C-alpha cells in the first residue's frame, strides 16, 4: 500500500458516459451480478476491482453486449450509452462494439499484418473512403497506441511477430481505429512483463484524454496508478464506488476495507 501512487483525478463529475441501472446477470441458475447501478464518466479511467469471481468481467462484458455471445447468460436491467439503451432491439451489437471497444487479457492480434489488424475495423464498418484515408487512420491509431515509431517500417509484417507488450498495444490500436467512445479493458496487463505493463499503463493514462476507459484489474496498485474512479465488487454486488483516492484511503464499507488491506481476496 505504501508505494501506491495515486493518479491525477481531475474528472468532470457531470459527464456520465454510461449509466447502468439495476443490472443483473444469471448464468443458468447462478446469479453472478446482483442489481448493479453505476454512472461511468467520460474522459476518465474507471477501475473495477474485487476478489476473483466477484463479477467484474461479467459486468464489463455487459457494457458492449459481449455476454450476448454466452448462451447461458441472461442480462436484465438498463444500460444507457449517452442516453441510448444499448439493449434496445434496434441496436446492432456489432455496431455497438465499434463504439464500445474491448481489449482482452491476452493480446489477440489477428493472423494478419500489423496494418491489416488496425485497418480491419474501419474496413468492415465502412468508415473510410480510399487507401489514403485508411493509411491515415492506421497511422493515427498506431500513434494513439504509442506503437507507431516501433512499427512504421514494418507495417506489412505479421502482428503476431511483435513482442507481447507490442501486441497488446496493437490490439489497443485496433480498438481505437473505429473511433470508439468507450474502451473496455479486461486485465490488459496480466500477460505482460513489468516494462510492457508500465508502457500500457502510461498509454491508458493518455487514452483518457479522448475516451472513457474502464479497466478490470486484480492489481490494486494498478487501479491506484491508472484510475480516477474505482468500483469495488464482492460476491456479485457493487459494494462501493467513488474517487480512487477515497476508495483506497477512506473506504466506507467494511468489505472494501478488508479487501484493500488484504484481509479478503
Ligand atoms: P471476475 O471477473 O470478478 O473474476 P467473473 O465475472 O469472471 O468474475 O465471474 C463471476 C461469476 O460468474 C463466477 O462465479 C464465474 O464462475 C461465473 N461465470 C463467469 N463467466 C461464466 C460463464 N461463461 N458461464 C458460467 N459462469 C460464468
């Protein structure tokens, strides 16, 4: 706890990007997420923390309807993205996922070139006209992911040939290329070494100037370093949500306190 750096926490308190109300998830008979309500801010990093199995990833996956792909998952409640219900029948989940991008635990570049990995989303969503525009989107996305300088001379080499940390930044570039509004990250550093982790954390801090970023992490130190808002989950409940420094230094709920002081986890 002592070496925790608390991140800068300037957040526009009025800018809710996502509003979730009374969200429940069942996997078959198992009630994995229980009545979660939360407002997620724009241009800020929100960390989801809590013991393994408490529902962090389940809730993250509700935010871009990834749970639609899990046959036994049933989601109820309301999730609004800028006031629009993302579970409305008229919403196309594929289009939604271009607006609410996702980065996974293990870097998962497509077996394609670096260029084609980043160009994939803009191509399938018809976001660009012509090669020059696509080149520009690829370059800008790689720059936003702090990868351009390392790959600009080998854009047509396979993405899978990069180091783990570079692959994860490539996946971030791929997510950023469709100009999303929200970036969801599910333990994005868990497969990375400490240097690559530090680079991705620095990148997350830069991304918040343009996006709403939500990160699931099992590392409290990481949550304290990168986030302005922290949500603590326990046994499927959202126990406490607030400014990151408050959660770590002045938790209100005894379950939060037990977790951050290492008594449960
Ligand atoms: P966390 O991300 O906090 O570790 P999860 O959201 O992955 O927690 O899991 C919450 C609960 O839901 C756990 O009990 C887990 O076993 C269960 N669960 C998660 N995904 C599935 C799934 N695809 N099918 C069935 N149960 C699942």
